[in-house]
């Protein structure tokens, strides 16, 4: 059997990047895709075009903001959760979970948290704590699980081109990093860093000061593998060519390949 390819992609507005998404699906043919920042209501989701590309889909939209989706090649993902436990009254669409190709997939868009300190940073840390509590349950289940998405956390100084102008940013704060570290301590494997232990590898380049052209990026899109899934990890990478498209998202798709079960 062929390896299983799972990817995460913050599209930063699906209406504007629809052509980019479809071209990437055609060229790279991932088996499972987690999308973030759809920025559209449920009724606007381009389900017909995605199905024509060979993918079944689940989505949780939100007009103008947030929004997550899970795509699976050749099948419809089977939804297992919408939103995090204990967060049922959260109006923001940030977490969707499903089973596809024999893997439990948690698609997440963690709050940015800026400006900090303040209520947005408090919301980020509270959301992160709820994610970690749910992740512990997933880890304990023994099922093969991947938690994929835009975590809005730069885990270490090696995951950013320079910390100098970002010291006050929520993505770099000790509290944010501590939450991510606590998640890893549950037994999750950071797939991209595992495959590229000593490389400056980025998934996001903002639109300012020619950061893309200068490769002044940061690594904030992560795929974490449960202890039961990690032994199947073959490779991980970033499809940088998507970021080089005209009017591209500021993120590039980030992916892993797994041995077939």
C-alpha cells in the first residue's frame, strides 16, 4: 500500500485562495487535509468543487473569521467532534475532529492571542488548556491520532528567523511555549521537527518587509502524532511553492507521510 499523506494548510480566506487550494490538491494529492481560516459561512463552502477534485469534506465555517475543515481523498471524513470539550459555548470555529483513512484527525486553529497581555491572550491560554486536556484523552485512547493545524506558537528560537522584533508577540511568549511543551510531554511527536532536527524550516511568512523573499519566516503550523501513530512517520515537509503563488496565503501547506497500517 502507498504511504498516507496528511497535510495542514491555513488558507487565510478560502474564497480568495480557492484556485490555489484546488491546484495544490491536484499537484500534491494529499490523502487528508486540515484547513484553517476559511473565513466564510458554512453555506459558502465550495463543497462541489472539492468533491469534483476527489475529496469528501467536513467543515465548520464562520463568517469573516476563523473556520476549519477536514478533507479526505476518496471518502467522507466521519465526524467525531466539533469544538473542544468544555468549550461548547465558544462562538469561534476553531476545532473539528474526524476519522479518515483509519486515523483520528484533529484539525485546529489556535487563537493568535495578540495583543498581549489582555483578554485575547487570556482566551488563547484558556483555549490551549482545553486543547491539552482533550489531547490527553486522545493520547490515552491508544488510537492513531494526528493533531494538525495552525497552533500560533513558535516553539523555540530555532523556529523563527529572528526574535528581535517579536519579543512582545503572543506567539513567542513563555506561557504559549509552555502550553506547547506540556502538550509534547503527553507523548506527542512533533513530526516536522523530528524529520528535520537541525534545520531552519518555516511554514509562515508574513506580508511585511519582503519576509517571503528574504525567507524571514517562522514555524507555527504543526502536525503532532500520538504515541501509537509516531512509529509510522516516514517524512515531513513544507510545500513552499504554494506560498510563492500570486496573492498567496501567508502560510504554506505542511505535510507528513506515514507508513500504511
